C-alpha cells in the first residue's frame, strides 16, 4: 500500500503485498474509543483488513478472512459506529454483515454481530449517516440506494428504497455509487449518483420523495461533498476528469480536465484541515493520482 504525504509531497509505502489481488477500496477511520488511526481495505481475494496506521510504522491488526465462505463478491467495507460493515453479493442477491472488532484480543480479533436479513441486491458501495438519533447504513446497488436503520441493539431494519424511474435500457445496465446526506432547509437530502448514465438524484431522505434530478455529461464514478453547497463528481466517460457542482442551483459550475491520453476519472476525495490547508485528490483510470490545493473559491483548484 502506497501513501502520499500532501505536506511534504512525499510518497511512501506502509505495507507491501497487502492483498493477493488488486483492491480499490481503502478508507480511513478514527476510532475514538481506542484512539487509533485505522485504515480498512477490501479485495476480491475475500479478505477485509484493518490497519493501525502510522507514518513511521503501520501493521495489520485484524484480518477478516472470508476465503472459506460461500463464493461472494466483497466490493468494499465500511465502519459504522465502531462496527465493521462487510457486503456479500452475487449477480442478484446481497446482504451486509456487521462485525464487532476486538483490537486487544489475541484469541479472536472480531465476532459476528448481525446482518441485513432481506435481499439488498448486488452491492456496489456502502456509506453511513448519523442523524443524531439513529445510525443509517446506505447500500448502493444496481437498482438504487437502500437505507437501513441500525438500532442500538442492532436488528437492522429497512428504512427506504430509493429507486428512480428509468428507461428499460437504463435499468438493464445501471449501477449506483455511494450516497451522501446533507442537511438543508430543515430537510435531510440524500444524494445518489448514477454510474453509467450520469444522473444525480436528490431525495428527501425521510419521506422518500424525489426532489430533483440533474444529468451530467458523463457517468459518475464517485462523488465527494465539499460542504452543504458544493460537491465534486468524478467523471468516467468524459474529456474532463471531474466537475464542481453547485448543489443549490443544481448546475455544473466548472469542469476540470487532465492532460493525459485517457483523462477519465475513477475517484475524487476532499482533504480539509484548518491548520494545513485544503486539498482535493483526483484519481484517473490509469492509476495516476492528482493533488490540488483548494481555497474558498471552489472553482479555483490549483494543481500541485
């Protein structure tokens, strides 16, 4: 696994040969209880690994090994309230299982806690949201976004299925990326990006109504929120790599291109820090990572 120090512009390796197959799911999580910086990775080798991250030294502290389980696809993994969410899916069916980690145990490093009992579809992405009253697991699949209430004592309960009205062709060849929720005008708004056809859907999270939809010039491989007013979208079939979107006006304010033979994007993430500045990371289909320095004028991203 390679990392990049955005302050010193230095690339470094923390763990070699982390997985036996390639992986594109890597997330950061701070565990308040254990005061640990954690990374969680998932690969098609059916392993989910938790890494105690340090600039000078990092090590694997939990290896969730599912190689001996039924043959299922694990596209990603996610933390929700200190529990680990792992999706298991095939071409039609899927579920999400929850595991409780034990970082100080030498006998059993994790244990099964609960799972989503109903069919959650072919799972493409996971995210979560803390409403202040409940935790919600957000499952992106080929049909839309499914949300589940995670009660204090678990027993995950279906909250809503956000499935847009699409044409037959669009329904047969479609998929959704991870959803995000913002608070605006006393409403909780779920933003769901469409991978192949470039739609961004805005739903009222609690009543399920579709509030608005907009269509970009390309399919969307990833989105990230800058704040409640702006988001960035990575474009997977465009001459531009990503776009800045005004959430209030539902318009693309600026497209950002990369001078490469294949400029398509496959990921975009924001790094915000009051002390060191704000950055944006864009990843191209060819694996190149591009770092931008940001200021409060959102359309002024400076490549560094």
